[in-house]
């Protein structure tokens, strides 16, 4: 579940690049022993334990991430992971589940054979048949019938006992008298007349019989299956306990399914259900957040009619009231010791929280048998089981021994940090430091996530704190660490590398966290380019001796060397030159030396040795990580050595951050703006180191193909004046991102491309490049401005250049439902990406469109449906139909 093959346990946070391929992760979910990662494209990657199908790709175990199958026609916007099951929510509000899912258990073989049908699941997949299982059940039934025929007395006694047990079990499951009376009082407060109340109670009685008859059990499903009974509601969030699930819709309604032996579904009884049922008790309130413990549930609600806030939204962090229900034997309901042994079958407001915090609660979370809340003022309150220090109370850990019910009511968790005061920074001997005194201060918490017996909290600064039981190293402080009170995890967060923790999810015995990027998030997708060595044209050697040995790599460049401990390191001249002015000049000089008296540089791989005594296998590898992925990642004892190498190469930002002390480096990372986006924008617009040039000739009939110049057959020097459109590119980016051109260049057809010579504007060196005529794309309706947007996205992950942001850390997140790029441009780019096979860009555009349509349907959805049908974009077409269906509108094509 950690996406690593190197260790059984990781006792501190480990960076895992490539957890979702070349995509940018936007959400994570941690189950008991598996992890889900949702990426920007809408795809889900999973890894960990998959014996019960919770990975969604058929494997029982996966140490490395794989794409969850079966969701190709959906854009997923949220994921959730339970003990042995997984859920996904799409942009159209559909819900998919896999792993151990709920189904009816009391179906008989006679008169409608047991088929393994997943009740409450996909009506498009009416029957999920497990033939081997069915055959085994039939054989067992036949054997049982034969045995019963020969032992009538034993069978009669057994049936009598079973009936007695069944009757007593059903009595336990049915609502007690006080629960029925409580529900009647709720109906009276809502204005129901006596005859209406009588009718509603009769309907509930009939529903009890149906639920008891159908029963509920869990069965493994290995691919995502649709939950159909919710087709006319739009689900926005999912919460999962050990064996129960809560769905939260966009209009704040709560639905529940699964095991209900402790009333954790909030339906007023203890009957298990395989179909999602509306938690009617909260229908007058708007539920903004829900969380599940092992056998209890907690949620935040606001009043629909009497709220003075703006219109409530699911996921809002505004203050709200707290309701809780389910098992309360260990104080996890926070209601005190009276009556908690019976738990609560209906949602119950925590009165002490309501009166003490009138501004409300901004976040809730639930562990196995405890609960935690975050107040509007940033304080954390915790209650419930305390045997494993779940409440992080070092000074009061003895309270529950002296007073058994001490933690049956909310208790404040004392979280402090050492805050530097005084001068922000000073530079001494060429080294940045934050010369200041230290003073403890209260931590303002924004969000929390509870695991089985531990808790994690994100503060306002983006740092992560943990406390509780350190099973498998979940607290993140190192081997055999026990935190008797909340402590900041030192190896993650804003005070570690300047990257704020954006989201954290605690699983059963592991943790998954998302942080902001140190620079451009799209840069992480260059990890595969660096590792694969495709289109490599440069080799960095550590010393002259290795340079001699490395010469044998130059003719083909096929042998992978970047992962070698001692080098050499295959890389790409274009990226090195774009990211560093010094390396640009150094490479140009090396090219002139390699070119010599020849007019054209023809050596495929340029071998260079960095001019620094601090270049070694570790520092060069970390340097390449920074240049390609815009991320500083190196062991602490090597930071200073990398800083000296960066100084030698005139990489001022990298050298400044690495030279700072541990306290000031994170702040410098945030304040010194990354130049990655600007560098890549300039690269996409420059002919420097370009080995691809896209053109639309002024006179197509006069185009010169490979080997032609009209005289002696020599290659021609490229002349931009002969073309009405020119755009330079680089195989390292274009070939890796756009399969259309990769196939075109490897096919051997010369009708649409030829080889030319390009002279570098400053150095004067001349090199070969592939000239590609894109007139055919223009004739197919792809505008040149749209084509340039596609190329820009390949370099920067943006549809328009944004290089004027001084501090990326302060940039507000773009509202995906109201994107800065015009939606007509998004549609045009989608068509172009579809034609060029640029899958990640297609998924990005579909996500923008589907999120926009989800808030402005049905008129726009109808127009978008016509567009998707005309251009054969099946996923977007399906989503438009779903939106129209939920809005009750008829699709017209």
C-alpha cells in the first residue's frame, strides 16, 4: 500500500514519484491495506492488498500502482477506500464500487437460483455470475437435502432452534419502542398530520420486512460496478467504515448501506441493508461532511432554512453542528456515560459541542472507536477509546484510569509548535539562517484524519502533526517512535521542503498525503522522460575516466544509464539548456568543439563532463531531478555538496535554498519563484536545440523533400520565410507526449515530413531537424492557434502561458468549474488532442467540460452532447447523457 518495493515498513514519509504515471495527483484515499490515487486526468491508480478485489484491476497484490479498469468512459472526481472495498464518484454524480460489496443474502436456489447478483448495483450489468460458486452451492444444497431426508428428527430440532435464534435476532434488529416514538416526534415537528404519521410508520414496517427478507452480505467484485438506485441523485462524497458506507449528495442528503448491527446507518434500527437508504432523520438539515468509524458515524450539518450563511455546499469548511450515531460503548459518540451502552440508532446532536462552540465545527473524522473534531478557532477535540493514546494527552493520560468515562465527552488536544521569532533571515559566511529565538505557540489546525488508533492534523502553515499508536510507523517520526503528545512530522510539509501538505488520509496501518509542488506540478510528469532515456542526445559523465568508458554508449544511446550508481547519465540538451543559462552556454561550446571543421553537427549523443569538483553520482542525479521535475530531493548530509555544485553551475535559486539552514530553507523555497514554467514556455517558442519544426508552406507544390535542394541533393537550411506558419519543437517532449508524431516519424513515410538543417540563432551551430507539414491537420479543421495550445500543454501542462506569477505558493487555485480558458477553446483543443492521440490532454479537457456542465446543465449539456457525438468523443457523450438524464431532460442528437 506504500507503492514501494524496497521496504516492508516506512517509518517516515517517502516521496513516491510516478504513483499515477505521468499524471498529476489531485486526491488520495487509504483503506486498511490498499491505496487509491486520483489523478488530474480523472483516472484512478491503486496499489496494495487486492485479495477481495479492492484494487480494481484483478490483482491480489500490487507493490506498484496500476490503473483501475472499467472507468474509461467516466471522469472521476473523488475516491474513497474502506477496509476491503473502494468507491469512486464521477463528474456526473454516479457512484462505482468494487472490492467487498453488499448484496442480498437470503435468496434461495429454488424459484430464482442464487446468481450472485449484486443488489443495488449496476442495472446495466444485471447479473454478476460466478458459475463455479453457483455449481458448488447447488451441490451443497443437494447433499444437504439428502442428509435431511435421512435424519428427520435431528432436522426438526435444528429448525426449531434456528427459528428461535432467528426470532430473537430479528427482535434485536427491529427498532425499539423508544426509537419509534422518537421518529413520531420528528414527524410531528415537521408538520405531518396524524394520518400521515400513521402511513409513514406503516411504510417503515413494510420496509423492515423487505430488508429482513433480503438480508445483506458482502461478496468480492474485481472491477468497478455502478450503483444504479441513485441514478437521479448526484453524489459528491463517500465515507466508509469497517462494513458500512455513507453517500453524501450535492443537495446535502445522506444515504447509507451495509452492516447496521450497532445502528451505524442512522436509520432507527439495526437491520443490515444491501441497498442505499435515505437517512430520513437528517432530511431537514444540509449535511456538509460525513465520516465513518468502525461502527459509528459522525457528520456536520447546517439548517436548510434558518442558516444565515451563503447557500451551503458539500465539503464547506464553514462552522456547522455535529450529529453522531452508532456504537457508543467506548465513548466514541461523545454524549457522556449515561445511556451510551445502547448507542444511538438515530443521528443525535452533541449538545456540549453545540453550546460550547456556537460558531460551529469545521472538520470531523472518526477512528476505529474514537472521534475527533476541529473547531472554528483551530482547536482539536477528541473523545472515545483511549487505551492507545488516541487523544495525545501526555499530561492527562492517566485520567481514564482514575475516571473510566473521562474521554466519553470531548476533550481538547494540546498541540503546540516551536515558533521562530525575531529577524526573518540573515546571511553569514554565504549561508542563509533564521537567527531568532524560539517560543512555543498554539497550532491552528485546519483538517484532521483519523486512522484506526492514531490521528493526523494539517495546520494553517501546511505542516503535518501526528499522535496516537505508532503501529507500522504510521506517525511518521521514525523507527520505534512513540508520540505521547502531538508532534510535527519533520520530513514532510512546509517546514521541511516548502511544500504545504494539501490533503492527508489515514488508513488502517498506513498514511497517504498530498503536498503542493515545489514548482510546476506538471514537471513531475517529466520523471518518466528522464528515466526512459527516449530521444536522449546528451550524456553527463562524472570524470574523464568515466567519459572514456561512456563513449561506447554514444552510437546508439539505447542502453539505460541514468539509473546507474556511478553514471553516466543520459539526458536531453534542450531541457538542460532551457533550465540553466550556464549549461546552455556550456553545451553550445561543447557542440562547437564536437562539430569542429564539419559544417553540420552529426554526433547523436554529446558527451560532457560538468566543470565542478562536486559532481558525483548522488549530486548529479539530484541535479537532474531538479532540472526535469522542479523538485529538490536529496539526503540531508548531501545538501551542502549539491549546493556547491549548483553554485558552480550558476543555479542561484537551487544554491540559495540548499545553502539555507533547516528553518529558513522552506520559506525560501516558497518565496523564490520557480522558473520552470517560464523556461519551458521559452523552450517551446525557440529554435535553440530544436530537432522538430512544424510548418504550413506558403506554396505546398514548391516544398522540398528530404535530400532535395534543386542542385546537388544536399540538405537544405530551413528558411522560415517559405512558410506561413512555423512552430519549433523537441522530440524529447513532442515524441513523448504526442503518439501521432511518434508514429509518423517512425513509419518511414516522407510525404509529410523531411529533414532540414537549422542554424542556432546565437551559437551559429547547424544541426539536423525533422520538418513536419501540418497542413493536413489544418484541412481537417484544427486551427493553428489550437495546435499551438496543444504544443504548449505538452511543455507546461497549461493551455495558455502563465509566467507572470511571482510566487506560485500564493497563487489561488483555478476554479475548474469556471476555467480561465474559454470553453470553446477547450472543445477545440479536445478535438485536436483526440486527433493527435494526446490522451492526458483529452482527459484534462473532458474533465474541465464535465465539471462545468455539472453546474450549468441542461442547456449546455445538450450543446456539448451534439459536439461529442459529431467528433466521436464517447466518454464526453456518455457524461452529457447522464447529466441530461439526472436533470430529467431528453437528449436530442
